[in-house]
């Protein structure tokens, strides 16, 4: 019922018309049997009188009860309409006043009064429009107890005092229906339990099987939308809980059905056509008995169609009877759409992961097979020529030839090892791009000189074109750029036949701003080309288009992967086009910071002679063979060499030396007791500043950028890798000593 904001003036007129003055404790004579509204109070005007009378007539004829009473402590009743008198079975207002004591308190059943008044008070306090709703009992004139609904409205008036006016409806039938429905539900539950008990023919197992049944039903009730009790022996199905689908087979009633009929009708009505045969077999009594002999629970997953939509369901069948005689079952149905979709997604992910893993395994196995061949080839040469050299020690020319071939094979093996390490560095992001000022023409000149000899060995015309460059001076990592381009040029030379052509052109294709420009390095050859199938995998690690065992071209299958990783680390990319038999074009695109003003010429160390002869070196090396080889090499270069077998001895020797006894320390990194970085840190802490600042160069098999970084952070001046690159070692020593002189 919708109660709107009251007309306070109208309420005041009605109360005045009822001749109940403010704060009066008497009932209006107008509501007595002999009263008449023909003699209205003088305080009302004719218009107000007419309106008030019309409203009172309307209230009196309303089909529902209506009551006005004071909101003071006595709660005196001011007005009750005819419908309310009928609810209380009163023929007159006098009877109603006598019966209720003319108060609201006398109207409510004593057992409900306190709760009702507290509820009204709380609702009025929390209501925006001073509304309340309560249900309570009353006692009719014949002594019967009835329920009513009370829709109340509190009205404050300075003229006639605070009032409640209330719409009242008889709710007895509604309450009785609720009680009846509740009793029916209870009776239905009892009937179900009784029916379940009736189907247990083994009296000595009644309690145990019933408990088992209830436990299963209670467990299924959490997640299963439909639950049925099935007795295969008696061909009966009893519903415990029904869903929209199972309601259809039971006509929305909890009554028994034949099992064979139910199963076939359910399958024909709901089950997906493609699953009907499977579900028919799965719900066959003999099949169920066989499955439940293997375990207490049996699952069937299938699809149904609801309003044209496919849904996934699971039927769970549990034996709740004797284990040696399968008959009494509990069935539970539940939706498993999310589970099935999740399983399908997981299955798809697993299949993709398995496919990727298999591809990786195949690629790595192929790579390892090729690596085994590629490693054994130079090793076979090293062992073979070493044996030949021993047999021809008296033939200097032959021995020299064998040693040259041993050196060539060793470099081939070293190149293979470095490639494997480089792919690990780039894939682990253990490389840092160190930008510095450099000149692209100088870099191209260095590349041309480095690659020219390999090209000439195959009579390949190798050229580099820089005509389209506008800005030569840039900021980039020259070492990484050289490494990137070297891989691609080397690849082009390697796969170009004798007498072919390899050309690299550098184009400045876009000047983004005054600070940056886009450069393209295009390497083009007329070699053997790359097939379309292999182009999709050309940058994958461990991939080679042909097995090197049969192709005759040496390669690790890692160079292009490393080149691509370096290009991406420098913020660029590599694209490739190729035609089998015609050649390939690799395009590297890089965004480089340009320098509009030429770099200032700095002093070059090689511009003047700096003597390295007679230098006194301290070689720190824990491996005896390495120490012997390195000592021989260094002494052969004219250096005086002292040795230390570990870091502790090295620190002690430096500490006990005099300034000038050693010019440079060559430090191994991985050593027992004290490693090279720890030894360097200890030397840097010596009290004598000349000894503490002695130049230290790391000679280590650790070649990762992170290893070099940690060496420099520990105080080492430079980090070189083994085996010793003599020209690089001499260059590094000269740079360090020249820097100290400056």
C-alpha cells in the first residue's frame, strides 16, 4: 500500500469535527450512536466542514480498516471506520470502545503489544516519511484470534496534538496459507523420507542404509541441482530435489516414476543427440551395476540442449544400499560448464605447450647432433695434427704446417663455444648497451678490413657503400653494432658461392628530429638463398636449414638469433627477403642519436710510441697448465713474470713488494680460497697508495657482460677472456699505462 505525505490541515479539521479538543481524553460524540455531524464546531468554516465531512464519509465506506489514535501515553482512539469494526466483529463504535478500552493498547493482543510498539517506534525513527508496518494478532469479539497488517503514519500537529492514522487489513488468511504451506512442506519431507524407508526391504539394514542415503543426499545438496533416489530392483525413481529439467519428467510433483520410463524420456527430451547413445548405455541398469561393483561412485559427463543452448552436465550415481547387491542408488545432477571449459582451455594450453616443447626438443636435438659433429671436426683435427707433429718432430716445415692447422681448428672450436655463450647472454638479457661517440664510416672501415680476407678466400666482391649518409657521427654501442653487422656479413660471405657478390649499403632513411635519425643497414648477396619454409624459423635458436653434416657449410645455427637479439636490444629490428638460388637481403633498422657537430679529436694512444718491453708482471693463476702456457707467452713477449697460485699469495706478494717491483697484475677470477675479485679488493685496501693503485687486468674464462661488470666494480681495470688474445692484451696494457702517464 502506498501511503503519501498527509494533508495535516485536513487531519486537524477531521479531529476538530469529531469534537475532540486538544489534549482531551474523551471520545468524540460524533462517533457515538446518537451523535450527528449536523452541528459542527463553531471553529470550522463551511468549506472546511464540507471537506471534512466528505473525507469522513469516504473513510467510513473504505473496504479496509482505518484508525486514528493519539500518539501520547494513553494512545486514545479517536476514530475507527466500519471496516475496522467488522474485523473486530463489533456492531457499533460503542462495542468497539468497550472491547478495546478505547485505546490502541487494548486493540493489540497482549503477547504482541510490547514488540509491536517497539517496532513502530524504531520504524518511525528510521523512516523519512514517519511510516511503519507491523503484523500482530487481535482478539475478535467472539474470542477468535486473527492476524492483521498495520500500515501506520505518524502526524505531528500543534493544533490537535500528535496522532497516528493507520490502515488495517485482515491478514489471517495469508497467515493461514503460510502455515499451511509450511506444514505441507514438512509433510512432503516426511512423505519423502517415508517413501525412501518403504523401499528398503531388508529390515536389518534399514537404519544403516537410510543413514547412508541421507548422508549422500546431504552431501549432494551442496552442489547438485537435482537429486533422485533410484531403486533398480523395483524400477522406481523418487525425486528429492527437482530442477527445471527433471521437473518435466515428474510433472512438478514429488511422486514416484518408473526408472526405465524416466531414463528414456529424460534422454529423449534433454540430452544432446550426439550423446544420447552414450548416456543410454551409461544409465543401463546392468552397466550401472558393473560400474558400481568397481567403486561406490560412478560419474557420467554429457551435454544437454536448453532453449537451443548447449550445456554440460554431470550425473553422479552413488550406491547407498548393500555393496553385494546393487539396487538402491542416489543420483545427483549438476552443471559443469565452467569446469569443462576450464579443462578444455587447460587441455588446449597443454597441447600447445607440448607442441612447443616437442619443437624445442627436436630443434635442440638437431642442434646437439650438429654441435657434436661441429665440435668433433676441429677436435679431430687438433688430436690428429698433434699426433702427426709428434711423429715428425725432425721435420720443421711439416710441424709448422700441423701447428697452423691446429691453430685454425682451435679458433673454429673457440668460435663455436663463443656462439653458444653469446646466445645464452642475449637470451638472458645479460648484455648492456653502452652508448658512446663513434663514427659510422670508421666502423664500416673496421668491418671491411675484418671481413675482406674471408671474402677474398672465395674471390667474393665485398663492398660497403656509405654514399647516402648525411650524419656520420652518432651515439651508439660500436662494439655491439660491429658484432651485429659482422654476423650478417659473415653469413652472407659463408653462403655465397665462389666468385659471388656481397654488398652492404647504409641509408639514412628518416631524420626524426635534430637529435635522432633512422638508419638502415642493407646486406645483399647473390648466394644460395633461403627457402620460404625456413624463413619463418630463420631467427630461431638452434635452427639450420640443412644439416651441416650434409651441406658442407660450417655453422652453429646461432648467429642470426644472436644478431636479432642484439638488434632488438639496440631498439631496432631485422627483416629478411630471400629467393632460393638468387640470394638474400637482410635489412637492419636502427634509431640512433646523431651528432650535428663533429666529435672533437681526442688524443689517440697509438699516435705515439709507448714501450712495453721489460715490464714486470705478476701472473695470478691456480691452474698449472694455464700458468705454464701464459708464462711462456708473456716471457716470449719480453716481460718479466712472477707467479702466484691463488689470491691469498698474490695479495701477500703485492703487499710485501716495493713500488715499481710490479707494473701490472694479471688476475685469474675463479680460484679457491680467495677469488680474483676478492684479491683485487684486498689490494685496493693496502695502506701504501702506490701499491693499492697498481693496474690489475682480469684474465678469466668468465665471459658474460655481468662478469665483466662485477670485475670493474671490484676495482679491476680491465676484464679480458681466455684464451689470451695477445694483440688485445698488449693494446689493453698500453692503454692502461698510457692513461696513468697522462
